DNA sequence: CCTTTCATTTGATCCTGATCAAAGTAATCG
DNA sequence: CGATTACTTTGATCAGGATCAAATGAAAGG
């Protein structure tokens, strides 16, 4: 069981992510009350599809627990993951009624949903909500562009290291870098999902994971447990600048 | 000289893209008047840098004529283009003071700029401006994710075909698909820039361009002129679904 | 507990695109 | 106009990762 599911029980929404990230971290006004009324939960089992590319998508949502992925597929089956949604991430596109890619529950998943229409109305009458959404979308765009660099120019080993670093940071709440000691987390993805994330095959992922293990960069424990003895060492393997992420 | 520069003389801003795309396609209120006062122009020569990654970026802007590119670079020089800005595209990130990637004038370039602070103030007092920006950012995010599929899973030939199709569509105003006849446009990118866009080397780009030529998919005229005798034929080479782009 | 299924590892071989090198073209400038 | 510089093509070789194949390991279910 991933640590994520411990963050927040779906019944207890006092700390619901939508409140903190998606909508309004700055106020407690009537908008929030309206949102509270509107919201509802949906659960999915690991592997279950949330929406298919091309489907109508009449809601927006925030991930409460678990992990969802956005993937694009070509006719012949080649697949590329284009988004990985962790708890507190936002899904859905105000103003767009059709999903442009598949959304899948990678692990057991709980989402906090809002029907799209009323959410959009709320948005237009509440300026800073649109601004908050814009901010989040810009973050996602930054992430997508980082990801493009990874896909286009990094070696297989660098790709793997980058993904592990991203997951480690997310799972330990960004303080992984600061912490000097070893950190560990549960890999939420299969080799195949990692391959779809990285633009590789699962065989290459497996080989490179073991290469990193052989070189002492990571330890692969039981049941997908990953131990990173030295985060800086892992960061060196990513090919990124050491000072990544001092954006204002 | 690219056809783009003919679209709009920078002095004549009655048709300034910022008006139509970036800010407000729905109104003519006082916001527009305020914007008109704020705006100013900047010109860059082909090859000139607009901002470096990590620089302060105190303005947002709309491309009036020419082409700008966003690129990310690794320490060892590997480069990946992560954005290609054509006329009417928006650059800049409300709320962020630092550029996360290099912005370069790929051709001679004219941008219509607004200082960031006053623009942001205008945004917060004018709800639908933030909404419009959100919409544009979502479009960019879609484009980025399409691009990720290209980088992660397409073959060199498919990558080239995809890029040519994108440029053809943009240059002919989306009606390329409908048009049954041959279409043509000027390639605004060198082989090296195409390579940076596609995650390839320039040699591979050159070879695949000539392969497409040999196979009659495109004709390479003088001075970077590209002729596409049959757009559907080109589209087949991209690996994309034939019905790409019926988003609501 | 055994069977079935799914995930991962490992091996052998192949192929696409990278790399290294050089020649050919086109644009620029004194 | 000739020389320099930038861009493009072409060739030869190499290597990283894909593909095909099979074995191993771990989880799930009757």
C-alpha cells in the first residue's frame, strides 16, 4: 500500500486537495462553500480506466489518493504516457468537453470530482480561481517541457534516474534534496508503465534499473521498495543541472 | 522572407494578435484600451537571443511576425526545443519572474510586449482575461503532450512527416486538410533546428527529408520551399490517427 | 498447495539512428 | 567577384536500445 493512501481518507475532506491546490489557497469565502456542496467522490481499482480518449468528460477532479496516468496511444499500439497524476494533482480541462487522452488508474484511486458546467460557472464568477488554475496549468506545462527534454535527448540510464528522482522528490515532499541520509519509497509503476513514461521498452528499463543497482545508485528491495542511499548521487545520473528548480 | 512577416506590419496594430488571441476575443471594453496603452514592440534579428534560461523576464508578449523557439539545454550541449512560437502565439508566464528556458528568434522577429506587473494587475481585475490565458495554456499543454508522443514513440520518418504537417497546417491556416490540391510553404527552420525539435541529429533529418522526397511525399524546392502534392499522403506518414483534431 | 497469471529478469541478435568525416551548395561580405 | 562562413548532403561505421525468446519469480485464486 502506497504511502499516498494514508495522506487523506476520502471521507474526511477537511484537508481535501481541491481546497488547497486546485481552487483556492488564499481564501475561505463563499466559493469554497459552494465547492463543498458540489463535490463528490469516485473510486477506481488499479488498472481501471477513468476515461478514454475521445470520450466526453463532464467533470474536473483532484486526486485524493492513488495514482492516475494520462496516455496517448497510436493505432499500432505504441503508447506514451503524457501525464502522471499524484495526490493533490488536478485533472480535467475547464472549457473542454472531450478528453484528448486516456486516463487510467495506475493504482487504486480516489478522486474528488466536480461537474464541469457548475465548476466553470463558479470559475467565471470567481477570478482568482481561474488564476489558480492558470498557475497549475503553467506548472504542468513546465513539467511537460522538462519531460520533452528527457524523451528527446536523455539516454536510457538518465531517463531512469530522472524518473526515480522525480518520484523520490514527490514522495518525500521535495525535501529529498535537503536530506543527506538515505531515502526510500515504493515504486508505483510497473516496468512497462515506466517504459511508457520514458519512451523505452520494459526490457531496457529492467536492464538499466539493475545497472543502477549494480553501481550502487539505488537498492531494489522487496515488493518494489526503492532505497536511494544518496540522493545527490542519483541526481548526478539524471543529466540535469545540479541546481534544478529555483524558480521564483 | 517568410510569408509571416507579411501578415501584419508592426506599426499597424489594429489587428494585433494580442487583441485576438491572448487577451480578449470577446469584448471591446476598457481593458482593451488599457492594453493598447501598455503595449510596446521589440524586434530581434534571426539568431538573436530574447531571454536566457534563468534570466528575469519582466514581460509577456505576443508574436507579431517571425518565429521564436523555446529550448532547453543540458550542460554537455544536448539541446531540445520545447516550444515553437508562430505569429499570434503568446510567450511569457503571468506570475513567474524567471524564464525556465532559452527564448531565441529563429527568424527575424517582432513581438508585441507588455510589462509583466501591470499585465498581471489587469488580469486580476478582468476575469475573462485570465480565462483566455488559461485556455491558451491548455492548448499549449495539449501541443506539448502531442509532442511528447512524437519524441517518445515515433520513428525518424514519422517525426519529420509530423513536423512538416504541423508547419503546413499552421502556414495555411488549418485548411490544408480540406484542400485537395498541392500546398506549399517555406521551411522556417534549419536542419539543425528541426533536429532539436524532433530529438534527432541533423544528419538523420537530412536523410529522412530526402527519403520523403524520393518517395514523392514532398518536393524540396529552392530556398527551403516545401511543396506537399497531397496532404493526406503526408498525414499518413505521421503515424497519427487520420481524424486528428476534432476536439470540442 | 498447486495452478494460473502477471511481472521481472536475462540472453541473443538485429536495426535504427548516432557519430565521425568530408564534400557539395548556398549565402554573405569585403 | 572571390573568399569566407553557414547550411546541407552523402558516405562509412558504430552503438544504444529494440526485438524476439525463454526462464525465473511473485502474487492470486480455487
